[in-house]
């Protein structure tokens, strides 16, 4: 495989420079090099993030976009509209991906063409990247009723781009808490998407 199977969407506003550096490096250091990264920022922050990510933006796989919408949902919708891959995945500015994340996601996308939305297990780490929790395993099965109390899917989130855009993507009328990990997967599930947990 030489063409990326997925685009990483990184919406940025507030940031901690070390965590942001670690997050971007976690993509650059992927064992599978076939990815693209879209960094989406508000217009007033373009120069700040261009300075912070100057070296990274020299990589042809990494681009910066100005937010065309409102808040976090708007940034992610902007990224989805500009992505050129069938799947998009979200990386927040204070998170990191494991070194095999792109390889695992690409393999699953290829192996399970009927799946619309992948979600992974996760672990919490401290400021020195040391684990401070046990593994939170991704849920293998759930129903729409599970969204009434909490989201049964968590980051890492990777979904079919065209399906998301078919109903307008993220709800930009919502503020930035929960629009990505709660409201959006719920909206996708309501439209009959097939989910798969990656443990």
C-alpha cells in the first residue's frame, strides 16, 4: 500500500507545547508512513501554529487549514470536507497515538469493508507519558439506548468520511465538549452505521 487509507484531523486552539509536540510526533513516527494530517485552526491562530509547526509543515503529508465553521465541530467538519481519503480519524492536541495505530486502522479498513466506524481502546498517561490507568477496552457491542447516559465509543475515532458528510457532519450549534465523542457517534449510529471495536 502506498496511498493513505486515512486522514488524521487535528483541531487546535488552546495548547500545551509539549503535549502538542508529542501528539504530532506520534503521527510522524508511525510505523506505517501512509497517512495525511490536517491541522485545523481558527484564522486568528494561523501564524501561531505555523510558527510552532514550521518544521512539520515541510512534510508533504501535513497541511494546515483555516476553520470554516464554529468551534470544535466546525474544525472537524472543515477537515472532513478537505480530506482526500475514505476515512478520517481524530487526534486531539493533548493526545497521542500508539506507533502502530495507522497500520492497524489501515489493515482494518482494508479487511472489513462493511465497517463504517472504528473505535479503539485507550489508556491515560501523565505528563511524562507514563500510564496512570488500566486499559479502557473498547466496547464490542452497544445499542442506541446506550448513548442516553454516556458514549459507548471513545477516542481513537475513525469513520467513513462520505457518510459523515452526508448528514452535515458534526453539529456546529453545540459547544466543544462532547460534540466529537458523544453527539457525533450517536448521530452516525442513528443512521445505521456499522461499528467495530479495535482492542
